[in-house]
C-alpha cells in the first residue's frame, strides 16, 4: 500500500484527500476478473504515454486477452503499423473503425467456450472509453464528457445477445499519483488533468512547444521562434486577454492553448484516413497470426 490522492466529486464540489491506495484499484480488478477480453483504450496521438503497464501485466498474469484500441485517430495524419499487437485504429468522433472492432470482438468471443462473453474496457482518463462503447453499441448508453474522469462506477452494456461490455473509470499508473508534479506535463498533454484544473499552465505550454516544435505556433499563425512567452503575449493581445491596467493575462492565453490541445483542435498532424475500410477489414480479419498484426485504417 502507498499513500495516494483521490478525488471525490459530490454536491459539495470537488474534494481531494489522502488515503491508502492499492496498486490496482479493486474496481479494475473486478472488471478484469469478470472479463474474458480486455479493450485497453489509448490515445492514438500518445499511445505509449497512455499505456498502463501495471494493469497490462496484471491482465496478462490472469491469462486474459488484450486488444489495444488507438482511439482519436482522426487527430493524426497516418495510421502507421502500431508497436502494439493486436491493435485497431478507431475514431469515436468520426465513427470510424467501430464495425471492424465489433467483428474482431465477435471473432475472439468464438474462441472462448462460454455461452456469454464479457468484454472489459479500461484506459487512462479522457482516452474516450465511454465514447468508444457508444460507437460499438450504436447509441449513447454510456455517459461521457470532455471532463476527465466523468464516468462513475461500472456500467454493463449489451453488445449482442451473447456479448456484454463493462465500462470503467479512468485509472492512471500508481507512480503517477505524485505530489511532486513529476507527471504534470504528461497529464496536461494527454488530458488526464483538464486545462482549467492545471497548475502553472504557462510552463505546460512551454513543455508542449519543446516537444512539438512549430505545431502550436502554426495553429495560431503566430511567429515566435519557439519562445512560449512571446506566443502567450501575442495570443493574449490578439484575443484581448487583458488584466486591469492593460497587462496581458498570460494565464488565460495558456489555458486557451491547453484547451485547444486537449479538445483536439491543435492536431499533432492533420487528420487523414488512408485506405478503404472494406479492403482493410478483409485483410485484417483473414490474418492468421493476429498477434503480429495491427489493423491500419
């Protein structure tokens, strides 16, 4: 057991408190125990950053099948072969990839000798787990929101008469429950902590600009030569973000940038789907060695 911060949201607002926390929460262990197949939902822009190796190791130790879902694929230019197997590119927003994933789940379900199959859905906060479920079942049965961690508890939903889906709260690795701020940049980048809750947003913008040169400047059409302070000043003047006395409110400028980043308005690369879904589906579904193949949408 280790000390960790938990967030409780109720009528009285948000409360943060310390308590003893297990390495993997009981609710996630329960989902894994009940599931025959696990869908780990990743952000297609940041697949490595949104992997939870702790939970993956636990799933594998239980002999369960993992299918990696690279969601938000509309926010990247090309669906290159993934380093994760088997994996599927999906865009819940554009409603791409859902049919292929449904077919894949049904194929895996047939390999399991049970009358009813349960599919668990896990992932970091804000990777689009609930939106993915809505895509799969074709209606908005799972609650979802752009606010990280919106889904409460576990929901059981029917994909077909013999296949059930289990939705779950977002979970981050144990080591990232840190009060030192070590993972603040990562959490701002992938949306674990939303733009309005981030401390030191100017620092987070500077880190993003270092990691992704020119992308943010090009989006706002502001020449800064990589200087985040210049960007925040010029953007603030452009948007008329002023404090009393006429000083630019760089905090507001930074939060706008982080909002555009987290909402997918600023793309890592321009979105572009590369091939015909039917041809790729035929190729993927006929692949014998599914452990060494990634579906390229």
